[in-house]
């Protein structure tokens, strides 16, 4: 069992003060930054499901093209822990703001670069190589984005309001999904030849609008009051990553295993389902971005609602309640999808977005930062979430596509996979402590039994 090695008489940091103006700026910064991250990922994921197999992997079968396209998509998730490892060295040393500005520019730049890439028809094998490279940098920048926003908002919010404020990170993610869906809805209004020649490029180049807006807001962002107190008390660690692996292994692994299964379900709904509806159910491709838009709007509202509820009754019961529903949701989801009914598809996709994509993750935006001690909170949350994302969201669309192909189009193996992922989260959550309203200036972890934490 993990225990902190810090002496019990180490000086406590003075309680942080909460400036309402700083809270508003942090809320906007977290919301719009995650909007950009999710917008970038959604337009890429939708393109992977709908057109990238034809543009970058045209000389193989349609099924193999989809798998190759999702493999390139997975590269972004493989890059995320590397980005998290790199940026977490600075988030606890230089501050939350510096990292959030840097990751913003890297993500936005990589996404716009995708819109300028030559296709396979133009340059051959160089095209998918360049696509994978851009996807790598997109993921590298995203590796500390959501974790940084969650840490900043949790440390900035008043006690009793952390859950709802930090959940705005996932409201921003829902907004990014909605904007991505709108971008594809507009692109699909073009004739097919124009969509395949230049229309898809405009979707990716449109990222500059969100990037500029996010940069303007983050440029005026204040550091979190907890980090300011750490800096004033000279309590900033020289090697936060090392401290996490020395003193924070228990919360780190809890966060990792609570993230893997939820990430897998989230990106199955957001990315794989688009491909499944188009290629296996035969749903009109123009309907898919519309249902993603509706699901994202509902999910964004739910994220804030579940964050608010966790402020009232606790993080753990709300999180476990959501995950328990996710254990049984895959079967009715695929049964509804198989009907081809737009109404039933819309209903189950809304439920999936509410619970898997935004609801459960929204609760963790405050839950995970509260688990770690003050000195290495940024590094702990980032490393825990991003290493888990590789085995969750990173491989989920790829694995689901492979299962569908291997089992001749049957959805049963995919549903079983999703259920197993949800059960694994329930097991991990049973080891997590309740963290509601804990003192964020405490250098100990919430899991530290020595100081009486459970």
C-alpha cells in the first residue's frame, strides 16, 4: 500500500483564496481549451470513419481501410502519455497556465496541418506517413490538456463548487463534439467530388477559429491560487514525475484503472459507432454528424449536472452509479442500432453521451485532482489519465472494428468488450476514497492511510 514519504511535520501551505474574477477566467479557459481538443479529435475521428480510408488508404479493402484509418487515429492516443510525461514536468514547476497555452498551440497547429496534407493519390505512401505524424503531434499536445484544465479549475473553485466548475471541462468537450459535428454537417452539404477534393480540408483548417479564441482567453488566465501558495512557500517539486512514482503510486493506479474502461466506452460511442452505423447498419452518412451533435449537447448539460450532484452527495456514489448503468447499456444500444431507426439510434446515442462520454468523465474532473497531494497533483492526474487513454480510447475504435470484421459483422463481441471495460472500472472505483471538499493544500494524498485518509 502506498504511503507518502513526507514528514508529518512538513509545513502546511496557507489556505488558498478564491477570486471570483479568476474563477470566471479559469472556467472560460478550461471550457474553450477542451472545446478545441475535442473539436480536433472529433473531426479527425469522423473523418477516419467516413473518408480517410479512401483518401489515405485507397489500395486495400474497405474493411481493411477502416482498420488502417482507426490505426492512424490510435497513434494520437499513443502520443498522449508521452505528451503528458513531457508537460507534467512543467505543470507542477512552472505553473498550470504555461502548459495550457503550449498544448493549445500544438494541438491547433497539428490539426490545421492535416487540412494541408497531400492525399495518397498525390504523393503515394508519403500521405499516410504525414497523416500519422500530424496525428502524433495532435495527441502529444492533448496529453496534458484535459488534466491541466481539470487541475486548474479544481484548485480555483470554492469548496462546495469544485465538482460543477471542473465539470465544465467536459462541457467544453461536448461543445467541441457539437462544433465538430456541425462542421461535418456543413461539409456534407457539398457534392461528393467537392467534399473529397477540398471540403474535408476546410473542416480541419477551421480549427484556426477555435485556436485563436482559446489563445486570447488563456493569455489572460491567472494561475490557480493553490499553485500560487505552493510557489510562495517554495513547495514546488523539482521532479514532480519522480515524486508521483515515489509517493503517489496508489492514487496513480486508481486513476489509471478508473479511466481505461470509461475511455474505451466514450470513444466507442464517439468514433466507432459512426463507422458501424455507416458500414454495417447502412445508415445515411449525413445522419451521423447530426446524431453526434444531439448527443454532445445533451452530454454537455449532463456533465455539469453530474458535477453539481457530486458536490451534493459525493464523488464516489455518483461515479459508481453512472458506471453501473454503463455495464448494462451496450446490449440495448446495439439492439437499437440494429433496427436502423433514426429515433431509437438517437435515443441510445444520447444516453451513451450522457453517461460514458461526458457524465462519468465529468465527475472525475474534480475527483482525480482531489486524490493527489498538492506538490505533484498536475503530474499525477496527467500521467494517470493519459497512460490509461492508450489502452482505453486509443485502441477501442480499432479493436471494435477488428471484432466486427473477425465475427462476420456480429455486434455481440463488441458489447461484451464494452461491458468488461465497465466492470473493470467498478472494481477500481471500489478502492477509491471519497474526496469531497478535501483540503487541496494538503501535501498528502487522499489515499494516504498514515494521515487518516481512507
